[in-house]
């Protein structure tokens, strides 16, 4: 018997993998890119950057608020996915939770201070904001969660329409003639 609910057994390993990959790649970036950039192809380069704000460097200096909001989102997602029985939703939640934890770790433990640390970013297309593995997990997980929600709503709507059609067609077929006139006859 496991201590984790079945949905957590599906999303927790994904979240853990994202956190580990994120922290390993940030460690690599900090040790490799501190004095140089690495151009890969087209406009893609590895370029060390630190973000004290949130996505797209908005909210500069709001690290503690962003960290607390990320923790609230993590708790809300974990609680909401307990009610679902959708493996794809579990993957999405694992990606989002792992990405959020990866960036919260930076905010907690990096300089300049507790909950004021800068998030390490290093993947740079030069025409898009610089990001990291955690950001990819959050973005891909968010898109996937939206798609799953849309698909589930569509499936529920189709099932409701099918029930309505079956109910209308079935009303006449399932009726028995229990009227008082038929009992007298």
C-alpha cells in the first residue's frame, strides 16, 4: 500500500524529474556560462541571465510574492488533480508543479537573500525572453492542462447531448400503459 494517492503516483515522478533536470541544467549554466555564451544554431544560444521578477522579467523585485503565489498554485493543482482520473492531466500537473518548484528553489536559496533569489535563465533565442527547463515545464504543462480541460469539457458536452438524444428517443419506447383507462379495459 502506498502513502501517495494514485494521481500523485503518476504526477510526482514527473515533477521530480523536472526539478532534478532543472537544477542540474542551472548548475551547469552557472559553472559554464559565467564568462561566455555558447552559440548553438540559428539564433539559439546559451546565455546566463538572472531574473528577479516573473515571466518576461515583469514584476522586478516581487520575488517573495511570486514565490508565495507559486506555492499556492502548487497546492491548488495538487488538490484539484486528486479529483481527476486523467493520466494526461497528471502529466500536465507534474510538469507545472516540477517547474514551479524548480523556480521556487532558486528564489529560496540563491543570492541576494531568502525568497529574494534570482531565477537562473540561460536558454536564449535572442528574439524571445531567456528561459530555463522549469519555465519549459510550466509552459508545456499549462498548454497541456488547457488542452485536457478543453477536451474533457467537449467530451462531457458530447455525452450530455447523446444522453439527451437517447432520453428523447427512449421516452416513448420505455413507457408502459399504466393509465386508468387501460386497467379498466
